[in-house]
C-alpha cells in the first residue's frame, strides 16, 4: 500500500501511464528519517515553506525565514524551528493547534535542490530549546512521517541579495516594521 498515493493519484497515473514510475520513485526516495545529507541541507537553509490547514479545512502556505541554522534537526526524525513576532494573527501556529499535520518544503534556489516532508507538529511556549532563538515567541517541534528529495528541474535559479533586517539577531535590536507604525495600528 502506498504512503503517498490514493485513488485520485492512481487515476492520473493510469491516464498518463506513470503508475509504475510513481511506485518505483516512491520506493526509492521515500524515507521517515533524516540522513546526514538531509540534516546538512536543512540546517543550512535560511528559509522554508510551511503548509498548514485551518479550522475550516482550508490549506495555507507560509514563508518562514531566519538565520541559517534556525531549523534544527534534534533527532533522527524530529526538527524544530522558532515562530517569531509577525502580524499578530498566528495563522500558522493556530492552524497547527487545530490540525497537527503539516507539510514542509526546503529549497536551495542558488543550486537547485529541494526536499519535501510531511509531519506532525506541536507548538510550545515553554520548550527549553526556545531559549536558543533570539526574540522567538514559540517553538514548533515536528515529527517527520515522510521525507523525500524532490526533482529540482523546475526550480529557477535565484541569488540571495541580503538577509532581511527584521531577522532577529543577538548583536542588535530588531527594527519595527513600517506597517506597525501606521496610525491605525498604534495603541493596539
């Protein structure tokens, strides 16, 4: 039985005659633990995409950014990352509390490479690892259930120009974003 495909996937695979290829690919690439190469790749990222599902079943995708190393692999199938001050909506964190199943997408745009993962996430304000992150409000712990390298052929090459000045750092205070200075926001 497949861990990735259901009847709808199979219908497309049959229509386009890729079922055998899909089965071989799943058997070759699907894993439930990080390799040393995965750990090195993930911990070298300064951003990733997080998919969550809200209380109405609507999917959402968020960009999560920080300094290189802000995503930490702490066990063979567990990673953590911080939640920093945002717009006060806590959409991703609330969604995780609602539905713990998440998706993660790690991409290297300079040397096209990507890694996908599914997992079960929890959110904590009192995890001792939270102290390792400057200005973090919460810590997300993810137990990976499926992990696989994904074909990078359509990943466009981009080059990072600079780190956002809003990424928390230990050597200086994070500036207030302009939108938080708007008259309608003041005093809230």
